C-alpha cells in the first residue's frame, strides 16, 4: 500500500497536501513524450512522492514504472503550487498538489507503456499537442515552451 492509500484510510476524502514530480522528456527532435492515461487524456509522465524519496527520485521511479526507461540529467524547471492546484478528484478526494517540473533525457531502456497508468506513449511536437489534455499539463508545457524561448536551450 502506498502513502496516499494509507493516509486516505485515515482521513477519507478530506484535504490532503501532496508533493509530486512531472517530467518533460524530449527526443533529439525536441518533441516531448506524453502518455495516454487510463481516463483517455494525454499528459506528462510523473506522480506522487513516497515517504523517503526526493522529488528527483520520484521522477526517476515514476518514469521507470510508467514507461520502462531510465532517465538522467534531471533539471528542475519550476515548482508549481497555489490555489489553482487544489483539486477535487472524481472519487471526491480533495488534494492540494505541489509539483516539481523536471526536464530529463532517456539514458536506457525501450519505451513501453505499463498498461496500468500509461495506455500509450508518444512524442509530440510542441506546436502540435493532442487536444485531449488536462489544464494542469497544458500549464506545465506552456511554462516549458516559455523557458526554452527565454533561455534558448535546456
């Protein structure tokens, strides 16, 4: 049982502050890797921190679980928090999320959707993203686009 499941058994659907990582992985053509989630939407790979992990370790673990690849050269791009990151999930769980956004590169492995959290994995051009994306991921990707425009590189 993971941390969130353990806490939810104690507090039910009440507010819970959660920290996590999302990762922008790019290929040699500067396209970004997105996963098709079980709810049918596209988004970045990532997930919630477990007890004892750093945000970097969370990013590495989540990518390994969801896409079966290893990443390295993690670069922290930004930390997102605030009232716009307060959500009520379809199951009525209330969460306030603090998210670290990283850029990383794949160093080994072959992309393979896990079939549990990722139904498909595809690279997309930054100017031709799927329409079926949640606003949270659009925000992170827009931040990344602005970041590379301002910094001329990653």
